[in-house]
C-alpha cells in the first residue's frame, strides 16, 4: 500500500484492486469476507469477529488499551450529499458526505487497522468506548477523500468490542 504524508491512506495499486474483486461492483458499502478482514487486522491492536448475524462484523480489542489509543482509520470517498447512493453508511464531511467504497478498508497504515467502518454503535443504554478525531480531507486523482481516526475514550479490556457514536449524519438505523 502506498502512503502519502505519514498516516494518510492512499488508493490501492491496480494489482491490489484486482485482488479486491470480492467488493461489490458499485464499490458502495461492500466488504470482503471475515478471513480477509482478520488478515488485515493481524499485527494491529484489533481483531474482527462475526456477531452471529446481529450486527454483522464487530471490531474487538486484541490487547488492553489506554484512553487515546488509535484503534482504526475510517477512510471514505467524499461525495455531494444529494448525489450519494441510498444507504445507511454515511459520515458528514462539511456540506458533503463520506461514503465507504472499495478503498475504505485494507491493509494497515502505519500499524493502524483501516477497518473503521466496521466499528459498531454501542447497544442501547451503553456508552461508546471510542471517539473520532477531526476529519482530514485529501485528493487522490480526481476523487476527494477523507479519513479520521477512531481512538479509545477510556480503558478498553482485551476482547471488548470497540464502539463509537455515528452521529446524526449516519442515516436511518434499522436497529
């Protein structure tokens, strides 16, 4: 994976895109299988597991973490909100929205998992244990992209699910 300035996720090479054929052709909200996600998480502070159909995948702590530990990068393509394809996975980026695409998840960047879109919201009545940093915009060719990091907001125990509050721009929730 190519890197721009330190920590800035860059678009995958043509070879990596061919290997990413498990993504939905639209490139919108599609994910590879659990095996590939766990491979990408290896060597980072997180792991990925299956919720058993409840919420899909979950990101869990592979080690005990202090508050402020960066656990994941949430990378997205920035699009005009009015032109965004329907779907529930969107993040407000100024007057635009960020939508996950086939470049949003992948191998780690500087030892941090690029699996931010897999972190769930906390269950009703529970508090999130992660929070997002400021969104950073960058360009890749003609595409606008953005990313933010998800960091722990309190101590997190090994095997505890990592969660964050998606905010109002996320869209309609079916849970």
